[in-house]
C-alpha cells in the first residue's frame, strides 16, 4: 500500500513540514524505519535523535520543526501513528471467513429465536443460546459460547474460546480477546460454622461501547443488579473483576489486577499491574494506583498511590529508599543503645 505525506496529514489532522508529495509505503518503529516508511517521535528523547532514524517521514508534535526530514505535525503523535498503522495494516477476517462460508457456519450451533444483524460472521463451533440478539458486523470466532438472552451491539469482535453467560449485555465496537469469561458467578458463600452455602447470583454483566477486554479476563455477574464496565474502558490480559464492580469511563486496568466485589472505580483511572483492591471501596476519578499495590481503603479523586497498604506515591518512594538501608540503620541503633547504656552506668 502507498500513501503520500499529504494524505497522511489529512488522515491524522496534521500539517506538513517538507515535501507533501513524498510517497510512504509502510510504518515502522523509530529505530528500524526505512526511507520509504513513516515513524513517530512523541518523547523528548526521540525528538533529540530524530535525524538518526532512517524513516522517510516522522510524525511529531505540532511545534517541532528542528529537522530536515519530512514531518507531519500533529497534536498527539502516538494517536496519529495508530491511525497510520490502521491504514497500512487493516484488520482482515481469518481464513475460516472465506467468501464461500460468510455468514453463519453450518458447523455452528444456534439456539431458537436468534436475531442477527447484517454482515455478521459466525465461525465453526460457535454455540449460541436462545433469544440472543447480535448487531451488525459482529464477528464470532471458533469456540465462542453465547448464553441465553445475551445482547451484543454492532461491530463487536469476539475472539476464540470466549464464554458469555446468560443475559449479559455487550455494547457497540467492543473487542473481547481469547479465553475471557463474561458473567460467571461471583465468589459468594454463606458460612454456617460447618460448611459454606453457595449464594445464587441473579445479576448480570453490562459492558458499554468501545470497551476492549484482554485475553483470559474473568468478569463476574452481579449478585443482584449488575457488574458494569463503562464506555471506553481497556483491560489488559488476566484481569479479574468481581461481582457488582463498576469501572468508570476510559479507565485502564493493567495485567493481573484483581478487584473485589462492589468496589467502584471512577473515570480515567489507571490501575497498574498486579494491584489488588479490597471490596466495597470507592476509587475516585483520575486516580493512579501503582503496580502490586494493596488497596484497603477508598482513594479520593486525583490521587496517586502505591504500596501495600496504600500510601501517597511520593511517601512510598521515600519508604522504598529507606528499606535497603535498614540493616545498616539497625546496626547503628544497636551501637547507640550500647553507648547510652554505658553512659547511664557511669
């Protein structure tokens, strides 16, 4: 595929510094790009070394012009580069969606009263329950299991071996990666002193528009009511979201995070890898939680916290700086105690 720098500027909403007619044939990382490819430089380090890249053109921040290379000047180089990548590497249907078998594969198992939109593709070995609604251009890969009364919006992609339990609701333009389970029972048991009695979970999971769920996520249905993943949320692989959790708009949940039941996450939050959250907490808007943090109490809007138990990030950095020095400090303290004892005896 080929595209001129002028067309790239139109695609990304940018302006041009250099030859707008130059043709670009691909996109590549900063270090590996060739003369007929485009790359991006969004950080100070890359901008300082911009003349060292072999790329024929570079996407840069709007005010940067300190290079003889062909430049596309944009508000956000990272976002602009994703648009260029989408042009050069458009998503394509895998081999089992050929012209011959587009639509519903004869090897799929379909329950009663399926309502299916236009352009929807259902691969071999998909199983769909009763009274399911699929929007337009939905793609279900092999091994997907859809329970009864599930609703799925337009332009949804569900990758192999995903299971969506009964009555779950999936919005538009959602991507669910392989192996994820949506709507399984929460971990709820009532002890009587001898054994544990299972609590029946009668709720559901609702996932709003433009959400992406990573591989091997588990999102539990509500005990009552719903577990809610709001618009624009992105989760990494191996994330667990318990019953009745609410995750606010455009929040990011990184790999191996575990969120206990009935906790609410605000909008634009970032939960770094392996963070663990106790139940019934309220995490505010624009909160950042550091990696491997243990959150035992609610966190107000705009906070940055780290550690277990959680503390302000700057305080956590000071604590981490002290920890390697503890053996030396302990030795010094013992010496001081001996000196004090000696003085007191005298």
